[in-house]
DNA sequence: AATGTATGTTAGGTTTTCTAACATGGTATT
DNA sequence: AATACCATGTTAGAAAACCTAACATACATT
């Protein structure tokens, strides 16, 4: 798990902004979660919290929906794509252990404090992620 | 106003995640707004919406507070720093006209759709912004 | 002792999000 | 044509998050 992956998987956004960014309805987003296309984190009070990764995925889903693909198909496609990423990554990412929100935030704080380094880039990352420079 | 500036000024985060990212209390954040150190956007229902720029600024403020500088001083420092950015930017950014949320989101959508380009970078941007890759 | 500054705390109200249920317009199937 | 299924809309009631405004407090300055 690289630093950038951690950043991209930080649960930050409540559903409102995600709706606007993706132009999906709350109903749609929840339905996709119900069918396990995404798994946003939850706040203490049970509100969904989306990461940049989640938002990227939602935009992909939207695309696939537009192409007439149904839930099952999209689920498979997202799964396959994820496999590819893991494969091309070199390391099979062991069991991709879960980081707690607190761990993620601690990591984040460290990176903020240690400011000044230049940015590094994975060549192919999707959609939303690219927006934050 | 460059594309990246637009991205960095998108009002996305409600106060909750901002509190966690900055480790500031809601009271502090609102107090800084009251003293015009930041000017987060508002949702239709009057909730504060912070941009990456706002979060960066809050982290700077936190730093300056730690150095014992008071509101007035911080305000000046932020102002001066902003002047510098504008100056080194080349263009004095006319009157930096306000973009509506909708304009920003339209722009955002365009950038998302037109995927694939490589990332570009301004060499010196602060803090949080760097986290989103 | 009195004032000022930055922040904490509380109260009451509004917005946002939650789940669950029912409704609806297409498509596919019988 | 009737039925079933899929993706989404809509509604209701409850809970969480956020809002402003006011008062409280700790510390520094006068």
C-alpha cells in the first residue's frame, strides 16, 4: 500500500458533494453500494464517507451504466480491473489489510507536516484523483 | 485562473472532515472565518463547504497560531502571501471573478470526461493539495 | 481589578443523511 | 397481454451534523 493509495482511500466526503461531483442521485449511489459495487466507509454516526477512490469508481460505474451494462456485469468488470491493477503493481498486496480511519489520518498528518517534497505520480490513475493538484 | 486553481477552490468538504484533517475545533474554524482569515462557500442550506485551498489555509493558520501570532497578524501574513502568489503568477488575475458552484462543477465534469492526460504541476503548492494524487 | 483574546460549552433550530417501504417506467419472459 | 424484474424515484420518520447566538473561561495585558 503506497502513500498515494492511502491518500486516495481516505474517507472524507459525505454523500452530498459526491452526488454533485458524480451527478448521481443518492438513491443510485446507495443502490450501487447495496450491490457491492462500492463500499464507502461510515462515520461514527453511520453517515457514508467516500474516498477519492470511491468517487472514481462511481464515475466508472456511471459510464458502464450508460453502456447498458447491469449490476452483475459492472461488478465483474470492476473486479477484473482491480485484479489488473494489482498484477501490474508488482506486489500482490498480501491481504490488503484494512487501515482504521485513525491510522489513515495519522499518516495524513505526518505527510502534511513533512511538507515540501515534490509530487510523485502513478501514470494511470483515474478521473477524480487527477483533479487534486 | 488555471484549471488546477479551479479544482483547488471547489467547495467540497463540510466542516466535519475539515476538523479531522486540520485537528481544529469547529469553534476555531468559525472564529477564523469570523475574522476573515478564510471564507468557505455555503451550501444551499447554509452549511459551510471548504475547498482544498481553505484547508491549506487552515493548516497555515494553525501553524501561525502556534507561533503566537494573533488574528490581525495572520490576516496580514495570509494577505501578503497571496499577493506574492499573484505576482509570481505573471498575470495579476484581473479581479479574480467569482465562479459559481455550478460553473466550477461544469468545469470539473469536463475535466473528468476528458480523461487520460498527464498531470501537470505548479511547483509550490501547499499542504493538503499535495495529498491528492 | 478590568479588559481583551482565543476558545469551550450549551441551547434551540435547521439541514442533511439514514433506512425502509412503496411507486413507476422499461425490458424481458411467459 | 399479463407478469416479473431491474434500476430508479419518492416518501416518511428518525438520527446525525451543522448552524447561530449567547454565555463561560483561561490567560495575557493594561
